């Protein structure tokens, strides 16, 4: 295969970016090579690479609707597609359905050349893939918006630049871990009066095998890119199995990856798509195939547990459900706290794995810069803050997006039966998509009596995840009881995020110690433009891998190191 992209060309363009990424993950300082403002795209972008404007991205998306999405990958035995936009737009795309008996061998055939290319070349190819995706960020934003229900700005940022950041971060960690060991070494052991023993040793990062990426509906690129690029950068082919309602963003990704791999002289079949027919359950079939040696999954606890139990031949990375908690002890910026929490509860209708669910508030109230506030006052004031934030339908639509699917809607409709409603959910009419289901958050009051969370009543509704725009204002006896409840839910159910508000050094120490012991990421006293449900690539870890919500963190060395093994060859030195 003749390469249109040479290693030298790729290195010249992308090595500086990789070096900056390596420095960023070392220092944890803010850095991103991907502009997050929509106006930064259109015409000639970074490095002279042309990029699509908002209008061009929408036109590119419109051109895909109602057509077959050709990928020219082997083993296509038909077509599949059932996406329906949460905003009501007809999608109508069909994607290649795989004959896995043909596709998997074709993917494995490309492994030796990809392995032998080495960590740096693989990293450069991955960065070229990300650069081409970045140039089409507005097209990807449309794809994410109309499959996940995210409002456009969030679909653009989270589905575009921020997802690309997470992909690049994974490449940087993969490169660092693979190059920790030198490629070759001369070994000499003294033998006294005799000649020393001399060996020439070579060390090769050997991929585990085909990686299966099982995509999610809500954040197909943001959650998908870390695993995809971690596996590809460590030499593994990647079979992408999207969520049936969110195929397009990952299909576009596969398309770009195949194009770049081919131009760089590698088999395009190193990355392939596995779209499924309705109720086919292809993920379960693929997950236990002996060729599948790595699995990345984001979704329900039930299927995540199934993968961890049954896919024993594979290294399995899962992000599952959790009960995210905020402890409210005291604050020196009451209005800032309310505004920050209102935004966190409202963003994308709470359909984020990092959205707060349980707000633990002492029954006797809290101290604030605005004077003492009772439990009822805190709850009422937070409800008013949410209402104020979402009072205008146009603004509310831009923040809430659309409800992604019927299960979220069902949970929201059932929530008033879980307790006294402190904040009712209302229907919002989207100004551009009247067919979209847009709902404001709902908050339920709950009694945090110890009997509920010490085992006497394991069915208390706030002890399990209620994914979507539903939160619980849980009255507790004290901050100490709040910390005990935080420990219980994190240990039993997991937590992707924990938040806390306190002016007390002792309360802060108790909360921080609980998060360290239960292995949960903690955000303290956020009152400005940083929110508990947002994380920054290269600096923040998404999850810890240390509690039931996820068995891996995005990204750290452990996320990439198990995707390859170092194989040594020893020869007598000449």
C-alpha cells in the first residue's frame, strides 16, 4: 500500500502537539489545542487546515440524512439504522451491518504492520485523525445534537473540542506508557576475570488484540474517544459498536479514521463499524468472541456488570451508574452556591453521569453569608434559582436540550410519587424544534433518617441512581450524618462526582477524608463558572476507577497500560 501521508510529514505537523499534551498531563495545567468557540471554525484554521463553518457543518449533516453511510469495509451483509432525533428531525441513515466472521479476520490482518510502526508513528496517525475530525467539528456537532438531544452549543463543545481533547489525552498517556521502556538496550554483566556476558535486547509494545468500543447514547464521542484512541495508539484494531440511537457521530469518526489509516499506508480495517439491527443485541455476541481482547463501555450498571463477569478473555473498562452527592454544610457565598447548583442540575436536563443527584442538607439548617438558612429555606431558594435560570423558554432550551429517550421521561414522570415535590418539572416549548421533549428539573424532598441508609430500608429512592432531571433534597441530622450517607452511597452504588459547600475546616477534612477513602472525585465550594459536572481534559480525572460507578479513570496510566504488553527479544551481542 502506497502512503500518501509519510511519517515525516505527520511528525512535522503533529509532534509539537503531542509534546504539549505530554507536558500538560505532567503539570495538570490548563491547555487545549482545540478551540471551543464556534466562531473559531470556518475557512482556514490552525496550521492552514480548512475547517467547516456553522452553516457548512449543518449542510454536511443535511447531506447525510436519508442515505446509506458507505464505509467500504469488508464483511458487510446488509444495512441497519433506526436513529430518531430527540428534536424530531428525520434521520433516515443506514449503516453497514457486519458479518463478523469476515470482518474480524480482516481487522486482525492489519495488526502486524500497525504494531511494527511503533508508538510514535501510531500517535502521529491518531493525531491526524483527531485533526481531521476537529476541522469538521460543526458537522459532528449536528450529529451529536440530533442523536443525543444535547443543545447545539453543548453538542459542539462536548461532542467536538472537548471530546477531541479527551482523545488526544489518551494518545498522550498511551505514548508515555509505551515509551517508558526503551526500544533497545545493550546489556553487559561483569564476570570477574572472564569476559562479561553481553546481550542485545529489544522491547516491543505488543497490542492485546481487537478492541470493542460499545458507545453510549448521551455522549457518543466524549465517552467514546478515550477508549478508541487509547486502543488504537497502543496498536490494537478498534471495532466500534455504537448505541443504536447514536450511530452517526461514531460512524463519522470511523470514516475519518479509515481514510487517514489508508493514506498513511496502513489497513483501513484497523477501525471498523458494527451497526446493529433492532433488538439484535450484537454487543453481547461480540463481547465474548475470543478475538475481542479489550472492551470499553459506558452505560447501565446491569450490562456493565455482565461484561465484567462474562467477557473474561478481555480487559474490560466500564463506566456505569452512580449516586452523585453534594454535601451542603455552610457557605460564604449563598447566592453563588445556589446559582452554581441550579446550573449543574439543569445542564442537559441532568442527563450526565456527573450531574448531582443527592443534596444532603442538615435538618436544622446551615450558616451562610446571608444569615442562617433552614433546610426548607435552602430547598425553596434553590428551587427559585432553577426557576429563575430557566424562566425564559429560549434560554431554557439552550441549556436543557431534549430528553434523550423514553426511559428518562418515565423516571421523570414517576418522580413525584417518591416524596414531596419541592420543584415541579414543567414542559418547555423549543423555539426551533417544537417536536422536542424539553423538561425542566424536578426536585423531591427526602428524609435522610439513618434507618434508610444503614440497611433498615434499602429501598429509599435516593439510594439508587435516578438518571435524568431528578434530584433529592435529603434532610440529614448533621454534617457528620451527611458524610456517613455519602460514604454509604459511594461505597455501595458509586459516584462519578462529589460536591461540598462548607466554611468549616473540620467539615472539609471529614468530607475530603471520606472521598479519599471511598475513592471519589471531590469539588469544594464551587460558586463561579466551574461546575461539579464538568471536567477538563489533561487536568481533571473523570471518575477514579475506585468505586462501583467506574472501574477506570479518564485518563490515567492504568487506562492505557493494560492495552499492550512489552515483549522482549534477547540476542547475543556482536
